[in-house]
C-alpha cells in the first residue's frame, strides 16, 4: 500500500471519507484482500464493521471535532494499518463567556467566573483576561481589584487545544456613590478666610476640589485660603470629584463682616384652602439649616409668629376671622443664622368667599 492517504470532505453535517493508495485508487471497487474498518460504524454495530469499500460517509450532529480512525487490514498476510483524521463539523472555536460579581467587602474587587464552552472534541487550554484598565490575567477565574470605580470593558480570550480562539467582551459597571460636598470657614484676618473641605465619599476618595469664592477667584486646593477685595456677602461654592469621577457640590453665602456661612431661606405663599371650614394659607420655605421663625402680618392689624403645620409638602397657617375686604398678607421667615426671606399676597374676602392672589 504505497501513497496511503485518508481524506475527508465535509459539507454541513455530512462527511465523506476516502482512503486511497496504489492498491485501491477509487471508491467502491473491489479491493480484496484489503478490508476497511471505520471507527464510526462502531456506533451502529457492537463489533467491527468490515467493508470492502475504501470510501464511507457519516452524518454528524453538533459542532465540534470528531476523531475518526480507519483500520485497513490485509486478509492474506494479517497485517493492518491505522489512519486517523479529524472531522471538523461547523466552527470548532470555543465560545467565550463569563460573568462577574462584586466582592462583598471590597466593592472595587471583582470576582470573574469563566463560563466559556468548548466545542465537542476540544478543550479550552488558555484564558486571557483584559480587565480594561491596562492589566491582564491568565487565570481561568481571576479576581481583580480596580484602583477606582468606573465602567470597564473586560475582554476574555479563550483558546482551544486546536488553537482556535474566541473573544468575549462585557462591560463591568462598578457602583459609585457620588461624594457629598461640604465645607466650613475660619476667619484669618479682616477679609482673609481659611476654607476647610469637609466633603465625604462613602465608597471612595475625593481626588479633586474646585472652589469658587464668589468674587471670580477660584482654587483647586483642598483647603485654600482667600482674601476678598471688599467686605460683602459672597456666594462660595465647592465642587468635588471622587475617584470614580462622580461629583458633588455645595454652595452657601459668606458674610465677610460676620464670617458666617449661611444660605438665606426662601419662602413662597402658594394658595388658600379650607380645613374643617377654617381657611388657611399654604406656604413653603427652603433653607440649608433651620427656620427659627415665621412672622405673619395678616394686613388687618393682626400679626402672629406661626410656622404652621406641615401637610402634603406644604405648611399651613390659619388666617384670622376677616371681615369683607382686601388684605395684604406678608410673611417673613428667619433662619437660625439670621438669614431672612419674605413673600406677600393679597387676600380678598367677600361674603362666604375667600381668595388669594399674588
Ligand atoms: Ca464614590
Ligand atoms: Ca440658612
């Protein structure tokens, strides 16, 4: 048997095999004394399958690599030769896949789990992880600690024992709580103040500070000092960024005369209503701290200090027993640091009807 070869041609799930040599150059010609035993025929008959044909065909199901062998025996002298071939059905490349979980204690640490699948007849022999931050690993199930929270494109490349590769990428979204900006101030001298950052980040570190002192001066220091050109009230703001680029900001007013940081409140009279047949004015205020008083002038000669009761996101203050007429109502709220705001409205009373307008 010179020039002995075994060739296979695959089309879809169908494979055709042909053994050839100078003794049996073509299929389906009597080739005695040679007998062909195809390994895949063993699937159908428990023992050996003898054939006097040097060609055969087989149907497969499922992608992968099928190792087939052909034993060619010589009935006259009892000798045998074995030929092997791989039948590749479909794409034999592995399918890369992974999932991940956050470490319970250290949220910057990610535990990666390889879920890649090798096709039949192959196995995955190498893993290459690209964590998206310039680092890599060749472990099958690595864990990786990122230096700061962000969104990373992680790519896993798997290689089979045949050298077939597949790449799978997934974006890893790391959680990041934004920082809370805050600061305090200390007077150094007349118009000079030291500003102290008191911002916090619950799950990381603050790495950048942007101060605006309200007089067009800015600073990138954590705890800057600043001298104003003239006494007055300035809007001081601080914007901070954490190690995951999340930001937080806070502003308040600095009165250079008192050295006190305080945001003035705002107040808004918004309507009139009835509760148990008693008319009330609804109003709302906002502040960065504490409102200490709400002074009402009801426009009919009566005044009252009354912040009312909180109901449905609003405050309610009962109005006096007005007689028919038109009344200018004014409220002034004062916060714990002396900041004030006021609002006005016109109340009209006519018979049983009471209305309010601004
Ligand atoms: Ca954070
Ligand atoms: Ca305030």
